[in-house]
């Protein structure tokens, strides 16, 4: 009987130990900080905290709400600006002359000193020695900071060389250079003779009508008494009258005989056998008048 009681006591002790181990609250020894809550032994942390016990506060992105202008970049909450810009957001253009001091009347331009004549150096602090002291400029040249400025027509270190004015001049269409200027042949013009001149109008000053300049030519070359005059011995039509001449203008025989030198059926006029005192051929001026008359369509007046 005592053995049975002992066994029962041992059994009760074992069951109590098992219950103590398996039935313990998993969150009993868990301390969730910063508003965290324990679920099945683990802390669930609110936004902005982390860690086993929510003990660590998350740091926000320091560049989240920062806008860096003009190519600047955010670094740990601060803008690193491109050269030439400054300000919290790189919004300000840096004056390149802000910290530049130009001496002796020099002026700052884009961060660099433009010095007055006679001075040099980063801040125009150095007096320039006379660089023209040992320079001789010939032919009217003048020395400027050790270098000769030559007058037109001269070149060289000391302006000692005469410039050929035609060296770089190209004259076209047979033109020739003279003292740097192109002399153009007849029919061309322009700085380099590159432009063809329209030929003058040979008929501009001619009254190319029968009653104008034409009758004067015909009266001495064709329409005199021994040929086509009013008292022609050959009974030919009087060319002093336009209507008598008109048929020959229309059939082309006048052109063949007078303007084109004639042919077998249309002997040249004026004829080579013209009587003494009458022309045997047209002068250039007479021919030009008759050619202009033809171009105008043989008008009477």
C-alpha cells in the first residue's frame, strides 16, 4: 500500500513540473519598449522603432525633404553645391569677383583682373618694365608692349618688309592686279573681275525707223538715181518711198542683198559697180542702223 502511495506522489510531482514548463506565459519576461506589443514572445514595434524590444529609434532620411538646385547634391542633409553656386539649396550664384582685389586701377572680369597699361600680375600688383625700350619699329611702325604695330603696306618683326599688295589678290577673267586692285578687261567688272558686264545696247541711240535714220542710209547707198532712186534709169522701184520697199522687206530679199552680202539670185547692195561718188559697200555705222531697223521689225516711223 505504501508503494502505491509513493508512486502516486511521484506522478503528481512530474505532472506539475510539465504543466509549469508548458503553460508559462511567453510574454511574461518580454519588455517591449516605445509602445511595442508582445505577441507570442516577440515584440511588434510601432513605426519609427526597431530592435528585439523596440528599443532603437529609426532615423529618418536626412535628404528626404531637401532640394538642391543648380546641380547640387544632398549629403547627410546638406547640399554640396557645384562650383559657382552657394546657399542652403545652392540657389545663389557666386560672384567670381567677390574675393578678388585688383590693384593699380585694374578691374575684375569673371574672377580675373584686367590690368591697366603698365601693370601685370594676378592682382595687377606688378609694374611692367618698358618692353619697348630696345625695340625699333621701322617704316612708321609703333611699339606696343614690345611688339611692333605696322602701318598698312608693311610687315615683319620691325615692320621692315614691304607687303606685296597683289600677293593675296586673285583677278579673274584675264584681269591683272595693280597695287592691290584688279584692272578688268572689257566686258568684266567687280572687285576680282568676276562679273560679266551686259553689253551696251547698240540700238539705244538709233532711230531705227524708215523715216528716222534709215532713209538717210538708203538715200546714199541704194535709192539714188542710178539705182533705186526716183529717176532710176532702170525703172526700178523708188526706195525713197516705204511702200515701194515694203515687198522686198517682207520676202526677205532686202535682208539678203543689203545685210547678208547677197547671193546668186539677190546681188549685193550697194553694188560693187556703183557709179563714181556712190559707196560700193556699207560703213559699220550704216550697217548697224539697218540691223537695228531689222530687229525692230522694219517700222516706217
